[in-house]
């Protein structure tokens, strides 16, 4: 499977372990990520009209050191799935998605007509964090997450996406299941457990395969066996909600 993300650091978090989680299940999945830190849909839209190599290129969660244009990446191979997302601080507000989302996806479908389109639902900021409370004026991460879920649902409907990858809901389930910290800086995913849960989520929703016996455990920071089981439980709970 060939997966391309038109993303930013949140897709970088999600793809860090993805290919290796697949490999642990004897599946070949190559994840390719186009990264501009903090990139909103409006900038992806502007990049449609440019041949400039604006995106840092990562493959299988590792930097290649190369930079590419959006068009160059889309035409590089026959992608099975292409993902899109809004920048995290704008994700709760659907008015920030348009008209850019529709235009970018029309461009993607023109160049890659066989690819499935996946909407990557980003996640809420850490409870009580300055970015949550002071910047976005939310009193609870649950309120931010609720708005994120609604906006990505509307986005998926608007562009007739093939699937939603509900990373935000998985993070919410992990907190409900007893994990105190899924972030590393109150907004990005933690380097071990947070990124692992995201990778499991992507793998489950992209492939439909069972994750309960997946043996991947090569993390950038310690993840305990108990945390691994909570991550698997949380992903499975949200997958059941989506019928995946």
C-alpha cells in the first residue's frame, strides 16, 4: 500500500511508526509525508499553483533530506490513499477549511484519480494548556475535540471522502481509559505512546486489519506493556464506533 499525506507536523506524528507497525503484521505499507510545519489548508491551496519544492519529504517516518512540490509528489507514483488535514489550531472551525479544501481535493483527484481520499482528524490540545485555554479560549479539551470531530465530519461529507482517520477520538479514548499524557508539548503527540496510538489508528483504518496481536514495540521513548494494551483497546473502541 502506498500512502501520501498532504500534511504538517501532525501527519509527521501519525506516520512515525506506521510502516513498521504494518511490517510487524507482514504487510508492506509505504508512508510518504509532505511536511510544512504548521501548514493550513490555505497554504496547501496556494502550493497547487507553484512548482517550488516547498515540502520536506519524509518516507516511512524518516526524513529524506529532499524537498518537493505538491504536483511533483502527486505524480510520483500510483497512490492508494492520499490524506488531508487542517492545521490543528484551525481544525475546530469549519469556516477555515473552505474554499481551500474543495479546491485541493479537486486538484488531487485530477492528478490521482485512482487514489482514495482520507480525512485525517487531528486532536485536541492538552487539558488546561495555554494553547487550549488562552489561545483558543476552550475551557476543556473535550469541547475542542467535539468541534474538531464535527468539522472533520463535515469536511469528509463535503468532499465525499472515502474514510475518516479518527486520531482525535482515539486520543480522547486513551485519556478516558486512564492515560494521563498523550502529548509531548501540550499539542504534538508524545514521541512514544502518542505516536504509537496514532500509527495503530492509521493502520487499522487504512487496512481494516486486526491490531490486537501486533508485535511492534520499537519506540523512540519508553512505552510500557500496559500502555500498549490501552492504546490497542482505545483504537479498537473507536474502530467499532466507525464499523471499521
